[in-house]
C-alpha cells in the first residue's frame, strides 16, 4: 500500500496531472469539432481585422457623402494654384 506522502507517488501524480491537462487542451470542442487554441487565435484575429476594415470603409463612405464646405473648396483651390506657380 503506497502512502500519498511517498515522494515517488507524488512525482507520478504530478506527471499524471500534466498529461491530463494537456489532453484537455487538445480536446477542446466547439460545435462538435475539435479546435486547438492556435486555431481560435487565428480565427479571432481574422474576424477583428475584417471588422476593423469594414468599419473603416463605411466610415470613409459616410464622410465622403457630405459635400465639401466652401472653406474646404477655397483651401483646395489655393493649394492647386500655389502648386502650379512653383517653378520647375
């Protein structure tokens, strides 16, 4: 009969626990399919990139729907005229 305080038994328990936690990580299931943590991270990164790009595109479209103000048009004309006057 082995006692729980036996050092060799404790070492075996530690290794057994390590294997058990390793198996839990490998056998994570989402929607019935086996998923690994790396796959979840890559998928989450892709979703975040797609969401940020979509937000930026829609923000640009929304900002371009408003016509430029007279001050903005005047500033643009001044810039164009100053660029033309520069000697080559």
